[in-house]
């Protein structure tokens, strides 16, 4: 399993308010980014895996809507998370 509970806690601890704070947009965006990177690596090896490709597209859409929400809510938090994760619009 690529995403252990310890890894999840580490992601939320680094990007959220605490390791148990799974609801903050920053923590969710960081988790989606980790999962997107993992699925991208998987698809490079298995280019005919269309179910994973569909899951990847859905995850990218979810992350995009969270980023849009954060843009409307607090632009400084948006800029900080984009810079920290190395995302670009």
C-alpha cells in the first residue's frame, strides 16, 4: 500500500494545522498532490490502465476546485500552498 496512515499523518502535520486536521484545504490539497504524483508514476509504466487514468483526472479536478475555493477564501493561503507544493496555475 503506497499511502500508509503514518504518511497521511505526516502530510497533514506538515501542511495542515495538526496531524489530525484532515479537513483543512491545505492538507487536502497536499494529500491530493501526493496521490496525483503516485498515479502519474503508475501511468507512466501502465499506459493502458484507463481506470487509473480516470481516477487521476477526477483527483486533479477535486484539487483544482479546492484551489479555486482557497483562492476565493484567502489568496495568501492559496499562494503559500502553491509555492510550497510547487504547483502552478
